């Protein structure tokens, strides 16, 4: 009986030893395989670190109504439905402009919303139409560029904005203002979008105002250090340049 117990213990010990050896062999084999794969694909991990954020970014599409300023301002705008001769519509560049102080003798409304995009302006265009303006000045598109929205989409949105205004207000003159220059990586895209805007204005019987050119020096360089607070948004001198460029259109009969 004792002989059998001893044999059982030896057998169990052998089984445990064999299992441990097998586990050790598997671990070593896995490590060797991993090392070989890393040697063959040295950039695999870095490529994934680029691809994954890109996929996430693509999935997180920007919608104008996720802009916290959008709903707040739209609800505030809806409180007043009186008539206004002139309306300025756009994003933060328009929103920050105290145009009423430059044109005191004109009934004027500012309908700019920070971070707004062309789709957002299209969605709220009825609130602008309700005031029955005789002139609407539109500057929109820089946030479309920053959000990676295709220029064709921006162009179509602006075309639809113009159509809606002209359908409800046939005598309203629409002015399409160029997107302003910035000290960002978007300059080439801004120039391309401005070409699209100019074409839209021509085909829609609107007036295109090239404000962009007035923000360049004699060498064609952007003078944003004198007219901008951050390379995009304007200071007083910047708004003075803007107003000087458009005042003949605002004051014309």
C-alpha cells in the first residue's frame, strides 16, 4: 500500500513537472513570435496610434446644434420679430462686431453666433427672413473649414440660404462677404472657398464683397498682428477695416 502511494506521488510530480515545462515552452514561444512580428512590422503600433484617432474623429461628426451657443442665441433671437432694414448674419466674427454703433441711423440686427457653420445658418434662416430686411450681409465658412466640411457642402448650404431669402423676400439684396484671412493652416482652403463664394454670388445675383484683400499689406502679406487678437478674431482696427469696406453697400439706397 505504501509502495502504491509512493508511486502515485512520483507520478503526480512528473505530471506537474511536465505541465510546468509545457507552460514555460508556450511562454517562450509566444515571446519569440512577438519579437519576430515586431521586427517584421516595426511601425504597426505607431500606425495604429494614427489610424484609431482618425477613425474616432470621423465618427464624431460635428453638428451645429451641439454648439452650446447656438440654441441659446436662437432662442434669444426668436423673442424679437420686428422689422429691420439690415441684418448681419454669420459666426463669431459677425457676432463680436458692434455694427449698430457704426451705422447708428440704420435699423440693423446682428445675427452672428460663435462657432456657427453654414448648415447652422441655413437652419435658422427663417428667423432672419421674419424681420423682412432689405439687405442681408453674410459671412460664413471659416468654421466649416475648421470642421473639415467639404467646400461643396458649404457652397450648397449658402446657395440654399440665398434661395430661401429670395423666395420670401424677392427685393432683398444679399451680400456675400469673403471669409477673412487667418494665421492658421487653413489659408489655402480659405482662398479656395472664397472662389466658390464669388461664383455662388455671381450665379445667384448677389453682390460679392472681397473683404479678404483689405486685410493684406502692399506685399500681399496678412497684417493680422495689427487687426487680430489671436490670428482669427478681430480687434477694433480689424472691425474698422471691415466697416470701411462695406459702408458704401450698407448706406446705399
